[in-house]
C-alpha cells in the first residue's frame, strides 16, 4: 500500500504534571497508542462516541496539538520536520471543523479568510490569488459575490462549504474532516457529503473522516476505524466492519443506530457509560459494558490483532 | 464600514445612551472652548468679593469662592482637568491592562500563572486603599493621582481581557488561522485583537466613570491637584470647609462631577448593550411565565380527542420582524397513541410543542390564532393558575438537553419531590420515597443513593432518565418529549428510546415525540406528522408514510438521510434551503425546492387533503396520486 | 467541604505574603528617608544614622522585609512618630470604628441591592423597574463625598435631625442610641454606590438565569411563579452575586476613606489621610496591612459561601 499518512503508536496524555503543592494531577490517557496508515485517495472513517478521543487524535494529526509519544509521517516525512517549514504542516494536511461558523473569524470578510492560506502558505501574488479563489469557489458551488460578506451572513451549510474551500486552498493532499456534517440538517448534510465525494475524485484527495454517526461514515468511507476510550478497537473495510462487526463495541454501535425497519433491540439496562478516565480499568476498557466479557478481559489489555481481510480487532473473544 | 454605521444607528435608537452622549458632547465642547470663552481668570483672587452667592445678573453667575475667584471659570477649567485626567487614566489602564491580559491569555502556562498571581495580589487590596497608598508613595499631585488611579485599574483590565483572550483562543478560527500558516504575531493582531476589542471597549466604558470619580475623590482629600490649580474634586474639597456659610461652593462642583459621571455611564450602558453578545442575541428580556395570546377567535371543538390542536399560529414578533415559526398547525391525538413530529431545524416543531402549554418564550413569541384543547378544555384561554395545575400534572415535558434543564444546584431527588409536591399534598418524606421509586422505574441503578446526586455528577443518559422520571411523577395523561435523545450518544440514545417504548406500553402512555430522525420515529411512534416551514405537510400512520410518502418533501427527507447498511453511495439531497419564517412565500413553502411544482403551487393557500384513510397531505401533486 | 475550606485557608497564605511584600516594597520606594521626616529640622548626620539603624534601614532590602514581617507577625508594627504611640494600638482603635461604619453600610447595600435587583428583574420593563433602574444608575454615578456633604446640609444643618460628625456626641455622648444616631448618615451615604452596583449586577444575573432552559423546565413542571423566581432563579443567580458582594465589601471598606473624612468618623480612613499628609510611613503601612488582610478574609468567606452553594465548583 502506498501510504500518504502513517501513524504509529500515537499517544496523548493530559495532566500528570507535578504541581507546586501536593500530589501530581492524575494523568488522563486521551489517546492510547493509535496506529494506522492511509493510502493516497483513500477515505478512512473514524467512528466513536463523545469523549473517545476523536478530536484529540484529529488535532494531533494536523499538528495543532503535540503528541505525547508516537509518530505521524506524511508521505514518509515526520510531521515535526514539516512544522519547521514556513507555515508549518498546513501545506500537507488540512482540517475542517465541526463548527463551521465558529471556524470563520467573525471580523474578517470571506475574501480575507480565503486569502490567508494563499499568502502565508503559498506566498501567492494578488492576481494569482484572485484566480485561485475563483476556481475554489466554483469547485464548492459558491457564488463569488459571497467573498465580500462576513461569516454571520451564511447558513451552516454555506459556511461549511467556505471552510472546505479554505482547506483546499493550500493544496494539501490530506484533509482531516472532524464531524463536518454533524451540525447540519439532513438535507444539507447530504449536499455536503456529496460535495466531499466529488472533490475527492476531482483533486485525488485523501480524507480522514471523523464522525459519531455510523451511517454518515459508511456512506463516504473506504475503511473504518472504531475508537473507544482512546484506542482503536476495530479497523477494517467499511463493509466488513458494519455488516459483520467483530468487536462487541462495534456490534453495540451498529445495533444502537436507529434504522427504519429495524426493531428496537437494545435493553434498557445495558450499562451505557464508558469508564472513568481518571480511574481506567486494568483490562479491556469495554469489559464493564460487554456481556461476553470473561476474567481475562478484566485482567489483561487485549491488543489489536490482524484477521483475514485486513480486519483488525482488539478483543480476546471476537464475534463471528 | 457598513457594520460600524449600524452600530452608531443602534446607539442612536437607545434613548438613554443618546442623552448621555449629548450631555457629554456639550460638556466636552464647553470645556475645550474654555480658553476662547469670555471667562474670568480662574486663578485671579479678589478678596473684596469673597463668597458671593450665585446670581445671573452679576459678573459671577455661580458666585465666588473664599478668595473671591470666579466659580464659573474655575468650574469650566476644572471640568477640563477632571475629564482629561479620567480619560488619560483610563487609556493608560486599558492599554497596559489589555496588553498584559492578551499576553497572559495567549501564551498561557507559566507566563500566565505568574502574571495572574501578581494581578491577584493587587486585587487583594481594596481598590481605593491601593490608590491612596500609591499617592502616599508618589506624593500628592494631580499627575500622581492619575498614575495611582490608572495602576489600580490595570488588574481589572488584565483579568477581563485575559478571560476574553482565552475564550477567543479556544474558538476554532484561531486554529484555522494557524493552519493557514499565520505566526503568533499575526494571530494576535489579526485574529485575536479585533475579537477582544469589544471587551476592551466595554471594560473602558464601565471604568471611565469610576476613574473620574476616583481622581475627584483623591483631589477632594487634598492628594490630587494642588492649589492654585483646581479640578472638580479639589474645588469640592476647598468648598467643604465653608459648607455652612457658602454651600454653593461645594454643591456646584459636586453636581458637575455627578452629571459627567452619569452621562458617561449612560453612554457606557448603551455601548455595552450593543457590544455584549449576550445582550445583543436576546435583547436580555426575560420570558414571561405564559406565552402571550392575541387571537381573534377560539376555534370550536371537533370531537373527543384527548388533545386537539387547531390552526395554531405562534409568531415571533421582534423589532418589526414577524417570524412565523408556527403557521397553522393541526394535531389530534387519542389516548394511548404515540405521535411523532418530525422536521428540520427551524421547521417549528419545538415551538409547537412548547406552545401547547404556553411555554414558548414571550417576548418575542405570540400565539396569534388557533386553539389547544385537552379533553375538550381550551388551554390557551385558561388562566395562569389553571394552566399551572395542568403543567406537569396532566401534560408533562421531557426536554432536549437534560443537563441544561435540570436545576444545577439541587439534587435530582429534591427536584422530583418538588414536582410531586407542587401538585399533590404529600409529606416531604413520602415524596422522596416516591422519587426514589420513580428513579427505579426508569432503571437508574442504585436509585436511593443516586437521588442525592447533583445533575453534574451524572452522565447525560442518566440525567435524561431523571427528566423522564420527573415527567412520570404525577402520572400525566400526555408526555411531550422534545428531541429527548439528540444530545446523547447513539448507544445511550438506544437505551432511552427502549425505555420510552417500554414505559409507553406498560403504562399505556400517550406521547408526542419531537425528532428529526426517521429511524427513531420508525422504532417508537405509531403516527407521524411531518413539519416544514411552520406547517404540517403530511400526517398519517408511521408505516404508511415511510412506505408511501405522499409529499415530495417527506420523500426527499427520507431518502437523503444516510441509512446504515446501505454502503458507500451518493446521497439524494434537497437543493435550496427552507424559506425563513419572516419571508414565507405564497402557496407551498417547498415549491422552490420541488421538482413537481407548477405555478399553481405558488398561489393561494394549499389545503390538506386525504390520500388514504389515515393519511393526509398538504400538496397539490402528491406522489402516487393523480394530480 | 471541610477539605475545601482548609485548602482555601492554605491558599490565602501566599496571598498574604505577597500583599505584605507589596506594601513593604511600596513603602521602601518612598523618596527621601524617613529619618529626615521624623527628625525634621533636628536632622544631623549623626541623628539620621541613629534613626536609620534603629529602623533597620542599613540592612539589605530582603533582610529588612523579613525583619519587618516577623515583627508584624508578633504584633509589632512599630511606633507612629506623629502620634508617639504603637501603630497597632492606634490602628486597632481606629479599625473598630471603620468596621462599625462599613459593616453597617455593607448590610444596607447587600440587602437593598439584592432586593432591588430581584424586584426589577421580576418586573422587567414595568414602571417600578424603570424607576429603580434609573435610581441604581444614579447610585453608581454619584460621588459619595459630595452626597455626604448634601446629607449634612439637609439633615444636620437645615433639619437638625441627625448629628453631622463624629461617632459620639462630645458632651454626654456614648451608648448605643448615640452611636446609631451618628451612624445613620455616614453608613447610608457609604452604601449608596455599592447598592447601585449590586442592584445592577443582581438584575442582570437574574435576567440571564431566567432565560435558561431549566427555568422553562421548572415552569413546565407546574411550579408557582414565585417559586420559579425566588427559589430556582435566585438560587442560581446567587452564585454570581456572592463574588460581587465580596468585591463590594472591598469598595465599602475603601470608600470609608471619603466618608470618614466628610463625617469626621474616627476610623482608619481618616487616620490614613492624616498619616499621608504627615508622611507617617509606619502608620500608613500598618493601616493598609490590617485593612487589606481583613478584605482578603472577606473574599475568602465569599469563596467558601459560593462553594457551599454551588457543588459544581471544583476544589
């Protein structure tokens, strides 16, 4: 596989520093040894619920947050080397935020916002910038007169298109999309998802698509990683993972997703909350919620093991 | 530039602010013109004419002081001095305090810690005492008083601006700027400063009045301006000695300080109202306990439904705009049924739910037409105490965000007991026992102990169970659940839906379930009402609508929701956006997005028509029917 | 809770250290040496050196601070040269007078301020709201020293209802009634500004809370409106009002300087103003330290009260 992004043993720990008085604050392991690689032109979906470390992972991938340990390599070069270049790693990897209106500075015009990456990352001259912005706006189906307006004048869907255009401006080949459609209504969500698919084909982009919504991830991804309590618990082809989940957590997720024509199948008293991050369990993080859990699950941490068909599962007793 | 003009325009509409601004303008103009005005020399003594009383006819309209100096001249020159000192002090404090605040907030960590500890130390002194101490060190004098007042105000600015900076840094656009290749210096000047500027202005507008008062105070104590030079404070201080023989010498300068400060504060309040986003968003008005009702007639009852909503119109009326959020909604529900109301954001589904018991926030909401009947009793014309006895007793609500809808400072057990005790005369003790019992019913493990928890000590799913328990407390005839699972994770959502479904069947509960998700609807509800732009466009049994949607909007909405198990694909989408509630077109609101629409769709009022026994649609060309 | 109180008490220690350090440094910065100020025209090189040595001024600054700190911890604030009396005795005498005045003013302003704030929020845009809102704005804009003079003119000079100055009548004074008569005017004047501030902030805190979801939910439960306003909303608003009360306690304590001057109330404020004009450094130092420590303690109590009320505040 020709990997454009390779992540190995990535960890992020918050807290744990020695304080002036008293005990050190307890460390919280937000992301724990996450490894994966993504091929050029591929869409890797990352699924997880709130607090599973999705956003922390995403922010590390684009260099907004330093990793505690582990490596991130873009086209074979370490991200820390890229950060040293002018403009940092923004030329290689870009980010689209969940809250699109919030990611546009309310006191700048759309033109000023669009010009920033062209000036600071690519050092483009005025005329070139104008042409490039026009091209980008055509690509995301936005009218050019929007450029003179301020962010508050746009709907959520339009704002997200502007953000996508800005992410494309720097000519980065990889785009991390952090819940890009979660704040949008279903009808607009479909427009943006289709636009993303078209852009990927047109520009041969690679996406890391993060979402809590399984159906949305399934609609756009080639492969899927399921994140639980900071670790990947299942990784494989989207079809395999969703139609034949092997980790009990993935199974719970697919069963929980409300689907027309599927009856309710989740018991009211299913233990519903992930463990306390300040007091992580010794064994598998999911053991407390898993009806298949046995003694070994509670004592030892399972590792991510490879199964036929590039289907990785972190479980001692996988399903199927 | 367009923005700035509108700010001035808004300010002009604020009458107190305009009053303050004009007062200030007059005072500033007069004091600036002081050298040109035909005034006496403010320092020329004339012992023959000491302590003259104010008189418009004499050469000294405000009288003279103990040295025979003209008080009018001294007053105007004093204003000059007081204003200049107040303004300079506030500029010094604002610039240095804001610089410290931005610096500490932006770099965070140790720098922040050190700077803010220092600020805390300074704030450990009572404000005036610190100013006094600084003057004690620097020695009396107007300039020293200025420095003292400025230094004392630096912590206030530093703290506020640091808070604002930290809030801005957390916003996504700063990260976006970083990814656009900007360096720290550019981010501070281009991204942070413009967004923090309103906070600086607001902080200045609150402190400038104070600073004028404080410098006047120091001068009054004899620590500010030194004779013969006089600002308003020292005039007051000198006048005080002759309080009984010549009260005008102290009353006039004091009144002048008061007028200046109140003008500054009036203007400051106006500026704050415009720049403070919280005030701007909701014009800081509190919602009344009951939605305002202004309708011309009450619809006649139809038949014996449990709940009957007829032609309900709830409009948001604010500053000349009328947002027709709910624009003619009819709902009927029988005991034991579960009706799902589905729609996108802004379709009016939540406002409909809130309007039933007068909970839509007024202002700006006004119910302009229609009626709501529970077992034949008209609720919108009921008086407040009658309505209150229905709220929570006959009709109960479950809201979207459980953490925000439970009182943050009260234990969940106490909140449920309260709901019980406000409708039934039960002892505290047995209400608590009932509350624990209810928590058991919604399957909260270890209910007796959990009842003593505060909402923030529970997860979102547990909080929502508490809300459901509270809704069940008085065995209501109807429960209205307004997107109760939208804020929850999928796995938790599935549990809550299962819980609601079970309770519904166990207790033969009647339920109105507001949602935007067809999947949940299919699992829980037996009837569906689809809302679009404030109206119900389709209404029928769940199976019927999911299998054969008749309205083009319903069909599109079902198709464009990605559904698990369908694999990677291109999704159907709806082009265009729903019209805003204040500019609804004539005819069908969906016409401009619909591929079946004709000219007829854009005219007149489109009526609901039946397409099957339990299925009606508001469309001229429904799917699967001859036009 | 007990742990939190203990923790807060411990956290006060560095604040007090910093506070004394600031006072010490400010005083050390005073131009001209105290010896010359003390000796005045008797200053000879020999005398100056003697005084300097007795004050410990020939040692390095850090050492001076430590000596001074250990002295004040033992209650030795030095001797006031202008009064020729130990600083601590003088300050404590004066401080009780200040505490009576500002305590009374604080009670008035917190009571009236909170009441007006709730009342106006509950009746937003009614005529009482408008009148009281204007009154609160007037309150925060009026110079308290001027208001004091007007009060003396009106109630002492013209109406002759209340005494204009001092704490007790010079002849035949003493006793509770006499004190109260002397207290009414200065305490009321001192409370006006703080009342305005508290009323305005309470009003906006209440209005903010009344827009929250849990108020709508409380109404949906069928609670009577007075319970929604005065229990649910006020309880939540108190969390923001209590720190405001703490800050206002400082304003009242500091504002006493003006009021004591106007009404010749024999408190620390009046003492400080006189000490500044005589450049009696040790007296200024002692007065400032005692008042500031008192203010720190008031804020500590406000913190603890807030924590007791709001279980969300993390320790």
